[in-house]
C-alpha cells in the first residue's frame, strides 16, 4: 500500500515536533547543555597543623564563603589547594529558573576526601610550625567546566578535558587569570599545593607542571622561596588509594 504525500507530510512533521517537545521536557528536568559560567574560588574554613598533621574541625561539610570574606584577615596564612577545573558535581541545574548555578570547588568525592584525608597528606609540607592555623582556600586553575560534563573514567573524556583546559590556559588567557587570582589570595607564610591531575598529553610539560610553574612565578614575586611555599600532591579524588 502506497503512502500519500499528505500522510507522509503529517507523519514527518509529527516526528520533528515530537523531538522538539521531548527536548523541552528533558530541559525541564536536567539541562543537557554544559554550564558556561565560572565556579568561583572559595574559603571553606580553617585548619590547624598539630603534631605533623593537619587537623580539620569535625564538621559535616565545608563552611563555604567567598574568598573576598578573608580580605580583612591579613594575619592568618592560607592553605591554598589548587585543582584543575570544575566537573559535574560543581554545578547544579536550577529547574525553576532554568539556569546553571555553581556549587563551589571540590564537591562530591573530592570534597569528602579533602575533609577526611587531609590529615594524611602533609608528609611533603615541611615548613609548617606546630599549632599553625591556616585558612583553607579552594581554587580551580581554570574556573570553567573543561570536561564538558564528559565522564573522566574514559580516555576520551580525559582528552576532551585536557584539550579544553589547554585552550583556556593558553589562547583563553586562563593562565593570566589564575595568576591574578592567586596573587590576590597569597600571603607570606601561606602554603600552595598543586593538586591538579596530570594531563594525558604531556605537551609543554603537561598540565601539572604548567600550573606549578605559574604558582612559583606568583610566589617568587613576593620574595618568598618556592621551596618553602609550593608543593605538589595527587588529586584529592585519589587520596584514598595512597598517601604522598
């Protein structure tokens, strides 16, 4: 049985309109488009260095505040943890207003591991005196979602994140933006720990080395020795696998 032109036209348009309707329905539940807003750096509380280990208050979560809230406290040094860029846990889709909203850095397992396993990590941080108090600041080297929401359990997802990060870092002036923010946060006596993951592609030394170089340039401008202020650790999501 042949199908008439009008019947074909109705079925075709019905299919198109059905797809458009479905896309609207999906967008009402979860936005399939990546966020194009920054996940701003945050001050999340204070830690103490006691008996060669960090001591974190017994709190269920970070006490998240803008880093600018620290502007009046110029006497307490900072412990600045640097991650590469926010991922899916760092943004929430607001269904009512149909817009992305940032949660802040280090959500999900990354934040949990920082709170639980930070006490295991200072083996390479050698210049802290006993009973030191430091304000903990979480920073993303690039504040935008370089992973584009792709799974970082796959090589494809890691490569996408790496390429977008590199483009932002170089062509997008991300390195300059990061250094400007870090220079604003850094105080004498502060510790900066590069917790970025290493990139799959080791171009220009790889992401970890590039970020460390940028940190060292900022610290050197203050006249402080980088040996006393700049350190590297693995990404907090890996802290449950091994201690450094």
